[in-house]
C-alpha cells in the first residue's frame, strides 16, 4: 500500500478545485470514486492490512468517498451556475458609502456634561442669549459701577440690555419660576468681547445649580468630584481654591490635575501641573433674597464651566477659533 | 499686583521658598500668576575682564577697551575715569534693557565700534555710585551672568487679585496674609510723631462740597522741602515692583501707596490759588489738563480737587499739570483721602483713564488708614527731602464709614461648610487676619471686621474666611441627598436632540456659527427694506465689522461656512445648524429669540466612486431630507407649494417651496438665488431649507399609538391622469389623502411626463395606490369599484382626463 487515505483525499480535493469545466470534474470523479477508481482500489487492498486495522480503515475510506462525492456535486453546480451567466463580483471594490454626519464637538461635549448631571438628577433649563442688565448682573449681586463687572468684557445692546456674559442669569430666571428643591443644569451660548487663541467673542458654558435645605460646601465638592471623575477619569485629582464671584460666597476655582502630563508640568498647564476648569461656590444669600427664597432655610451651590475649554483639553485642540470656522476637515474628526 | 520677596520680608519673616510661597498664596485665594526674578534684566550683563585700554583716536576723554568675556574679546568705548587693565567690571551686551527703559544697542562712537557697555552701580540699578564703572571684587569667573556671579536674586510675585480683595493691593496686605498662614507676627512700620512748627489751620483749609463723592479728605503741609532724586533704598523698593522712580516727593507717595494701599497725592502748595483745597464736582463740559498732558472733558458727576479758583486734580484718578511737583517746589501739601468707589469707577471709565490710584479707590481703600498713611508719607518726605512738617493735620470727615458687628453661629458655619471646627478654632482663624472676635455663648461669635476688609458684611463672608484659612482641600467631600426635586419641562430639548440625531443620520454635519452677523448680511440676502429680518439687534461695541448685529437668519453663517470650505477645496457639503435668530421687538426690552433649523447641501449627491458617474445634488435631494425629517418627527399633513416669486429674495424663483404643516407656514426649501451666490463669492449652487423649530413641536404627537398591522394581502392599482401643466403634481397625492379612504394603505407618485403623445399644455401624472384591509382579503371587484371611484373624483377635482 503506497498512499494513505488522507493523502488520497487531499490530492482529490486539489484536483476538484483545479478543474474548471464539467469534463475535467467528471474525469476527477472517474479517477477517484469511479468503479475502477483509486478509492475502490484502496478498499480492495484492505486485505493487506493487519486484521485489527481493517474495519477502521474501511470506514474512513467510505467517509472520504462520500466527502469527495459532495465536493464533485458542488463543483459541477458551480460550473453550471457560471455557465448560466452568474458572474462573480470583485468583492474588493469599495462599497457605496453609508454617509454619516457629525455632531459638532461642542454639542457632543455639552451632551456629555449634561448627561452626567442628568444621571445625578439635574434637569436642563435654557434662556435668552440677549439679556437684561438686571438678570445678567444686578440680580447676581454685581452692583452698578462695581469693579466685579470688569471681570467680564461685556457686549452692550443698550444701557440696560447686554449679550449675556455667562449662563448665570438662568439661575435667577429659574429660581423665580420654580420653588426649591431645585437641581438644574444650564447649557448655552455666552458672549464676551475678547478674541485670541483661547478666547472667541461667543462660546458655550454649562452652569449648574442645586438648592435645598442643608446643602454644604462639602456637597459641592462631592458633586464636582463625581463630575470630574465621569468626564475625565477616576485618576483625575481635583483641588479647590478660594476665588471670587459676586453671586457665590464662598467661591472656589476648581483645578484638575493636568490631563496631559498628570501633574508633572507641561505646556498645556503652563508647567503648574493643574488646569483650571470650573468656577463654583455656595449661592450668595443676596440671590435668594432677590428671588424670594427663604435665605435662612435654603442653601445651595452653583458652578460653571466653558465647554470649548473642556473640549480643547479632551481632544488636544490648541486654537478655540477652530470651533466656529466649521471646516469639514475639523468637524469630520468627531 | 506685584510684590517682591525682599519688600515682603521687611514686614514678615518668610520661612518658605518662592515656589512654596506662590502655591500657598494661591491656595488662600491670592492667585499667583507668575514668579519672576527682578534681576532678570541683568542676565545680559556679564563679568568682564578689561585686557587692553587704548585712547580713543578721535575723542580726548574716551578710551577703547578690549573686554574678555571668557570666549571672546569685546571692543567697548568707555568714558569712565577708573578703567584699569585686569579690572573685573560688569559688561552689558547689546539688547540689555536698563531700569529707566533704555535699551543698549551696538553702535559706533566717533568712528570706533562699541559692542557693549561697562556699567556703573547706578546704571545697573544696584547702588548709588555713579563716579565710575563698578569694580567687581573677589575671584569672579569671567563671562558669568552678573546675577549669578553676585548672587542677586529677588523673586517678584505677580498676583491676580479678585476685585473683592483691595486690602491686598499693597505689600502690607499680602504680608498680613503670609503672617496669618505662617502663624507669625506682622511688623507694621514705625511712624514717629515729628511735628515741628506752626499750625496747619493757619496756612490752609479743606472744604468738602461733595461729601457723597468724598467722605473723607485729610491733608498735611510740609515746608522747606528740596525736590531731588530719591535715595537708593527708595528707588530700589520701587524698582523691585516695577515702578519707575521720578523724584523724592512723588516716589514717597508711590512708596506709601504700595506699602499701605492708600493712594496719595502731593501738590505744590505754592501753586494752589488761595492756598486752599475745595472738593467739589466738575461743571458740565469743563476741561482740565491731567498730569499726562492730555485735555480731559469733564462731566458734572466727576469729582475735582480744586484750589481757591480752579481744579487741580481729578479726585482719586490723576493730578493736574497745574499743581505738579517741580524741581523748585518748596512747600508740599499731601492729600490722603477716601473717595466713594462707584464714583471713582464711573469717572475713570468715562475718562478712559485707569491709574494705580483709581484701581484702588474703586475697589475700596481702608477708610480708617487715611491719616496713618498721611503720617507715613510726611515722615518719609522729611527723611528724604529735608524740610519741616507744619503741626497738625486736617481731617475733613463729613461721612463716617461704620463697621458692623456680625453675629456668627459656629454650628451653622460647620453645617454650611461641611466642617467640624471648634468655635475656638474659628475665632483664632479670624483673629489671625485682624478680625475682632467676641465669644457670646457656646455657639455664637460676634465679629467686627478690620477696616481694610471692605468686602466683609455678612455671616457667609466670615464663613468664607474660615474656609479659606482652614483650607478648602481639608473640607470633607460629601454627597448631598437627592430629594424629589422640581421637574422642569424638557419637550423642546427632546425635539432638538431628536433633530440632531435625525440630521446626522441623514449624513448632515452640524455647524455652529457665531450668533453675530454683519449688518450688510441683509443686503447680501437681498431682503427688502420692510423685511422682518432687517429688525436687527445692534451691538454698541462690536469687535469686528462682520459682527455688528445679532443674526436674523442662519443662512449668512451657512453660506460663509460654505465659502470657507470651498477655499480649502472642500466643495461637497451637507451641513445643518440649529440656533437662535434675534428679531428686534419694539414693544419689549428684549428681542424675540426664535430657534431655527437650517440645512445646506451643495456639490455632489454622493461621493465620487467607481459605481456611478458623479451627479450634483438637486432640489429633490434636499426636499427628500425635509420629508424624511417630518416623517421621523411623526409630523403629518405637510404641504409643499411653490414659493411666490415676490417672496424669493434669496431663493431661486420656481425652485423653492414653502412648507406648511396643517396649513401653517413653518419654513421653506429650495435653491439659493444666483445673485445671492455671487454676493457671497460662491462659485457653485447650494440648496437649503429653513424651519422654525418652535412651530414644529405643536404638530408632533405627544404620545404615539401603534397602528395594527393587517395580515391580509395588498392589491396595487395605477392611475394616470392627463391634466394641466399649471397644477402642482403634489396636489394629486394631497387630494387622495383628503379622500381619507380606509382601504388606501399607501400612495406613490411614480411618473410625471410632458410632450410626446401628451397634448401641449398638459402633462401626465401617474400614481400607484396600494389597497389593503385590516379585516379581510380584498376582492378584485370591490377594489376595482373603489379605484374607479377615486379616479372619477380625481378627474373632477383636476379637470383631468384619462390617457387615450
Ligand atoms: Zn500639564
């Protein structure tokens, strides 16, 4: 016995593959599984094997015969189908593209921020972009002719109307309309007369406000820590440092450990290891007085952040003006 | 605010290095922006060795030296009498900027090149010796930078102060914070009483006619003063915080302002008419020349310091040329006042003139430091300018600024902050920054703030001080209980989010353009004079000419975006934007803000590929988007009708449809007008749609109910109508829907044809109606009957016929 049944099988399958017309396939069939074919020969020669090996080898030879029979049938029907005009296609050519659109990165980051706070039980509120001096400043405890107003370069429409410089007027508008307990998140466009690598005359803010009985500065730290961990990751450290906003007291700037260098110091964080991303504080009692909340009973906190700044950190964007040029080569990356 | 470490050290002994000090100040709320060394300007001054001196060929008193800087010999023309071979001396290289602002250049002095300058102590700002070049002693390495060679170092902290902390607009204020952090003591300057002769009331007087503007005005008089350059120590202090010395009298006023935060002014007493001061508001339209030589137009809200005849200073902002200290001045009247902060701010802003003085007054100086600062200035002027002090001080004080007692509950403070501090700790923290604290009972503290803390009025202000000094980062992080709060409506937000998803699903990319536009935008869109979009909200102080008004349409922004992309060879765009437009409303203070959805499609319908020839997008592509959007929003009964030509300002007539939902107009869809494309410098056409989002949501079902699905087979029948070309083909579909036949499942318009066998002025419109019943298998006969009936009704409605 010169060839094993497995060798015969491999050889036959190769021959079926190589055959490209009916005649050639039939020749392979005759040669291997015909009445005088190789397999028949093999079965005949079984008697040369030791007695105990004969049943196994016989069974295997019949399996191979069946397998070859099926391969030959398939090959014949493939040849028939080709003959009937069913031409194969070049599967490597590009498909018709299912074009998708892209959400603006500012919208995406705004959604990410709002979604985190929605999961924490905050509702969304929106309001006018052209705002009265009362809501933008006075009700937020920025008196007229107070240097605190210099902190925000304001676009004026008239003596009493401005483009809102922050989303904070919505704190007042929402508190005037709804009673505590209140948890709101306020995204929107804001305007400041400033333009350079890190400032555009319009940008987006997300403001948050929580008012209830017994809200503490520690709670503000808790909520913002959860936010930063969700927005960046659990390893992102935070620090709170005293600051000043007329509408919060105490006020705190929130720095996060630089997401680029992890605190080692790099160009993005001006080698400080920290990035300023949030302004926050406990709601100033003057605001509660202005909206008619009981200032003795309720406390609360507020915070605000620039969406573009966070998007710039997240995506390594170095020029804020790119957000509003709407270059498809930029938008198509998000 | 700049503070140098050396100056701070005069009042508090600092036991931290510069970077720790910077961090510490930042963490108590005095944010340090940068730390620089004040001797950095000497980094281009090297230790040089003079190796050769030859007389200048063309100038008797000059020499030409060769100075070794370690790696080369620098030729220097020098006029100093004390140059010697082998002498070590400071060599300033070209580019060095001296304290007086001058910059050293490489130059040629009478034919000899000079590539540096050998400097004296005075020139370097390191001492008072001006007799010759500074001879450096000891074994200094040639070529080293001077600050390193002489170990000159003085860190300067640039502090970005928030407007609530005017008390830190002086070195003493910052030193006070450092002392509180370090728990060490603060050494206030010693001001000995040194009154000499006469009585001030015999020489001058102060009359305050505007007590609201000027609650307090104090003055002292000095006589026999010699105006001269300040001594080195005084110049050095001013230089350390970046102030340029002028003369001893002015320098003292600046020094005391930097030391105590109280701005002062020195008048030449002999130039004051009638030798007296009157504090009053200006006459409307009066002009006045300030110290900087500029003529200022005054308003009647501005406070002027006047003599017996005329104004001599803009109170709290800037002095006048007419009473300035000059070399010949002998008698000096020093002013120390408390001006009302809002008035000063208003004056400074109206004049466009911010000064170190107005910066402090508008934030609020210490109203009880007026006379102390005055005494300090008098003491120093006598010390540096000779002369004598006239006895007595004028302290006109028509309005007292009182300090309130604030009652603070320790328990409430802890609950508010989330801390667990003892009442005693709170008291200690407050006392460390000079608050006066009395413990009333186990919970209550009565606190009086120091006069310089003009920002503290309420218990929360004290809580902030306690939190700040005990450290924000030591406050435990807790999580508030989330009680069942007020629910806010979210429908409009949900609709917008839905639209964002649908539009991106259709392959459109979201753009965000500025909410501004140019006032010329309306002209570019060819809007008529009475168009509502010309009711623009103007910005009084725009940054650029293309951002002068709030946008009244999203189209200018989208067309500009198209232009920007085209200039980068990106010509195929599918863009959309949701955003507000602003329409002036003469009846309301605020404009109407309307949220609009706009889309733009330009260029190819599909990206270039092997499977089909490139085709440009057209009207029916963008219309399909609008139809798909309405379908996705579940808005039915939408009608598209030809936009009348006289409304096609920026749209192309005959290629634009108005969109109505339930008979109310919600927007339009179509092609941009050719002229408008040209106005925007666009070379290819664009298709757009605009929809008023606020008008969409009322037509959307609040609740969606699923239709049952029939298990019986459908039957399709076609109709072809021959009708007048003038009839909009879409009307056929609307009409069939209006019949409201229960068995009609769907309708497709599958062919519109003109010409050929169809008579002129007519067209054929073919629709396929699919019939299906929810209850049974439809019989051919019943359907034929219904189909004939529908056909008849359509023929009547459109005066149509059937094909022959
Ligand atoms: Zn970094």
